[in-house]
C-alpha cells in the first residue's frame, strides 16, 4: 500500500478514536455510494455526523482541512442523503471535517463541526 494511503488510514483510525472519546458511536467507516465515500459516520444521541477526515504529515502546503474541495463536499452530501434514506434516519444531521496532522509520532486533531454550511 502506498505511504499516503497508510497515512490516511492512520488518520481515520485516530479520528474514530477521537470521536469515541467525545461520546460518539461509530456507525460506519468508509461508506460508499456510487463515486462518493464518507470516511466516518457517527451518532451522538439524535445527531448523525458525516465526517470527512483529512490527514497530513506536512502542513507546508496548507492545513488538512483546506484540501476538502467543493466537489468532495457535494459527493459526501450525496452519499449522506443515500445513507439517511436507506437507514430511515429522521433526526438531525451534521457534516464535519476532522483534520489530522501527524507530528513525529503524535497526532493532532482539529474537529470542525458544520464544515459544509
């Protein structure tokens, strides 16, 4: 597996751990619908969170959250719509970005709630 793929998987694992520590329940990882993928789907009470995780080992070219494009956000929202209807979810939803930066052997996490609004 390419190093950037391994870094991304590590970032998703750390993001999931972070959400669990904050009281969320991880419903699904890497949910796919057509050409779209949602990294993490988590639930806290009656709130369903669709999280895009971006991981970087170097911020010289920008912070991880800056790499979530408009096109990617639209794809995540499309896949989320499918998930919501397929699972009969009738409560609130939110779209977050979890930016993970690897500094040495330490992960730094920045959780941006309501990132697509």
